[in-house]
C-alpha cells in the first residue's frame, strides 16, 4: 500500500496548477505506458513461438531457450528506454 | 524432456542455458562497473558514481531474476514458464520503477546519470554477451572454451 501511495504522490508531485507541469506529467505517463505496451506484445509473441518450437522439437529446447532469453532481454530494453524517458521528464 | 498430455504441460529437463548466460552477464557487468562508475564520477561527481553503481546493480538483478524465473518454471511446465515470463516482465518493470522511486529523492542520486546508465548497461552487456553465445544444437548456451573442450574430448580419441 505504501508503494502505491508513493507512486500516486510521485505522479502529483510537481505543481499541478500549471499547464506545463500537467503536460509534462501527461507526456511522462504516455511515454512509459506506450513504451511498455510494445515490448509486452513482443515478449508475448516471442515466448508463444518459443514454446511452440520447444513442443515441436524438444531436442532443440536448449537453443530455443537461449535465443528466447536474449530476445526477451533485447525487447525489454525498449520498455527500459520508455522508463528512463519517464524519469527524466518527471524528476530531472 | 518429458511429455505430458498437452504441449503446455511438458517440462524441459536438463541444464538451463539462460542461467549460465545470466551468470556470464553478471560477471561481465562486474568487470564493466568500475569503468561506468569512473565515467559517471567524471561527468557528475560522487552522486553520479553512486547512481551508476545503483543502476548497474538494478540491471544485473533484473537479468538474474529473469533467468531464474525461466529456469525454475521450465522444469515444471512450458505453460507455467510462459505465464511466469509474461507476468515476470510486468513484475520486474514494477520493481525497477519502485526501486528508482524509492531512491529518487536521496542526496546521492543523479537522475540523468541513473537513467543513462540503466540503458547503456542493459544494451551494452547484451551486445557484449552476443559475442560469447553459441546458440547451436551442440552448444545451446555459451560458446565452449576451446582448450577445455579439446581436453574433454581427448580420451575419446585414444
């Protein structure tokens, strides 16, 4: 609960009465939100196909898991870029 | 590999290549940490150095947690592994957000350095690791050390 209240207070931290800070908060939220949607779809697709490949060809499971892990990490980088844009807009 | 009634109920046995890759990533991350901390210290002073160290720790924990989730759940079933990866993505992103929100107001934090180091460390380590990944049927994880591999095959030749 404390974590949620921290998130809420962080969102409302800057002066809410100016249009500029409101737009900054909106931009930060949109940047993080949209940046998280793309990788989520990508990871879902990637893992679904990897599971299919492992089920069809169990002897290649090790190789598939390796490429899957690296694929997840690379896809996640997009979400991290969105997160960094969020913290730079909001707190820097 | 053992099979169940449905492909999603199948479990993957054997060694976990992602764990060896994440261990290697952590090893390389620890090698790169002094360099990143030094660059950040030059750019933003002591605050920058602490922020860079914190960012590297976050990224290494993120890699380790991702690999651990996959290796543990793959031994149970592919369906569970799929769910754990998808929910794990949200969970790990939330943990990174929480960790940054918890420290953002502390005196030693430089937000720009923290943000840049997160991206540079994550992508840099991944590209560096690509050089050492084999991903072939014979060597599904990391490329083998040639000397060790020859030594292990030597008794077979006699």
